[in-house]
C-alpha cells in the first residue's frame, strides 16, 4: 500500500501512526501512574500521620534546661557504666511516686549526672539512659507520663565521689 503512495502521503501515514502510538503510550503511562498513586496513597496517609507520632515522641524526649530547682524527693545511685535500675531503687521510686501523688499541681523532673572523665558524649548519653530507666519505672508505678520530664544531663564537678557522679535526682517542680 505504501509503495503506491507518494512521499507526502507516506510521511502523513507515519506521522499519524506516531501520534496514535504517542497517545497510546501516554494513556498506558497515565493509567500506570494512577495505579501506583492509588497503591501509594495509604502509605502517604500513614507517613502524614507519622510526623504527629514523632512529635509526641519528641515531646516526651524533650529535655528541660535550667538550674537545679525544686524539692529533692529521691536520689538513685547507679553502678559504673550501667543504666539498669539499682537493686535498692524501690524505696526511692516509691518516695517519688508518693511525692507526685501528694502534689498533683507539680511535675517530677529527672536529672542524670555523670563525671568528667572519659568521652563526654558517651557519659551524657549514659546519664540520659539512666534518667529514662527511672522515668520508665515511675510510669510503671502509676505516675502519669505528662507529670515526668527529663532534664539535660549534667557533669558532676568538684570533689564529689564517684558514686555521686552516677546518680539520678528526682525533683518536684511547679508545672
């Protein structure tokens, strides 16, 4: 058939076939993208909800800064290099829980301490983990999560004993 046509007609036929092919591939590509979008929509919705959950976690991990203040209600002393609660923690945790129950208008602030020897970043992280383990124990004892805050870890200075450098203080502060 194309042999009988002149060059102008031949170009017209190929152009028409190209336009049809372009439209066909565009239609198929559009359908493929729509299918991918429909499958991805629940994941996007979940991802949109994830920042709200991340904000809640960040709020829980927010570290309070400022000078030590408030009433000291408990002190827990940890073993070297450990964040696990010490065996004698029950009495201190009960004292902190009772203080929180007696003062519902106040908040418990946990301050982790570390010494100045070694890597400061690792020491600060260990002090924070110790405060988190105390926080988890307070939650388990019935203290509401909104009533407990972590204070930025602090290095012990001066002539304090090694034991004093491995402590978490629980203080009662106004909201």
